[in-house]
C-alpha cells in the first residue's frame, strides 16, 4: 500500500542526520534525536494534517530555529501554536517563536490549519537547526548562509534534502521562498539543479515581525495573494 504524504515526511525526519564537516564554532542540532517527545508530536502533526496522497506546493524556509522546529519538529511551529491551533500538546517544552506567530496569522486568514496544510508543505533546504558559538561560550541560532565556508560545507546536504522533499510528492511548478537572502542562495541551487519552474519570493516571517509589525497586515495580504493565485 502506498504511503501517505505524512508517513513519508515522518520517515524522512526519522532518517535525518548530518554527517558532514562544519566550520569551527558551528554545530547542528537534531531535535528528533535530542528529545523523544519531538518525534511523537511531529508524527502526530503529519498524521493529522497530511494523511493523504495529494500533491502540495513547497514553502521553503532557511533552517529551523532552536525554539520553533528545533523543539517541535514542525517548521515555523512553536509549542504554543502546536497546541492552540493544531491541537497537539507538548509536555516536555514550552516555546514561543516570533516567526510562528506571523505564519499562524497567515494560516488563520488563509482558512485555518486544515485548509492550509492540505495545500502547502513547509520545510527548509537545511532541515536541522544550526547554532554558532559566541566568544563568551553561549550559542545562538545561525543561518546556513551566515558564513561562506558554512554554506560550502552544507551545500551538498542541502541539494540532497531538496531532492528528498520533492520526492514526498511536491508540485514543482512553483516554490515559495521565505527571505530575500535565502532566495539568492535557493536561486543559485535551482539554476544548477532545475528543481522548480518558478520561484516566488516572500519576506521572511521573522523580518516582518521584528521590523515591519506596524504593516503586518499588508504583508499577510501579500502572502495570501501569492498563495491564492490559482
């Protein structure tokens, strides 16, 4: 029997492992190995919203944050929205992530989680959390493009990850890329590998929440126009 979209995502996440090298001061966090409950809630999420064989459009982020998918295993979903919107409780952690706040405002105005996730799949070209060590010894979130040597180190893994995402059953006619800097790198990878026919670039939720909160509804409208084109 053919596996559902959700079953394929769960299988993909369970096999996720980064074995490549990294530049000094960078590290990778794998939430699926670090917290047993992450596997449970991630599995519940994909079984709830993706238990079908329908194709979906791809919304592509940067890489997970420690407080969003780095905890829940679900991109752009902190524990608050996982419980309040998706109906899945996580007992071992409590997180608030600003990108999640914005995206779930978009989801609400799109028509709710069930409608949104029936049409879209969200993930990242580097689907694990990257962190960078500061001089004082503390760790901060990092993006795959923050350092040229970091990007070169993870590029092969990113290409492989995008191919694996597509194989889940994605519609490759158009991809929605979050973040302009992210888009520059995705465009480069796409020109080399011909993953998607068209790239539609949208401002990153974190940028909107941090710097454009007064104009938030304008950006939500921009998202909705792009996502509802058909």
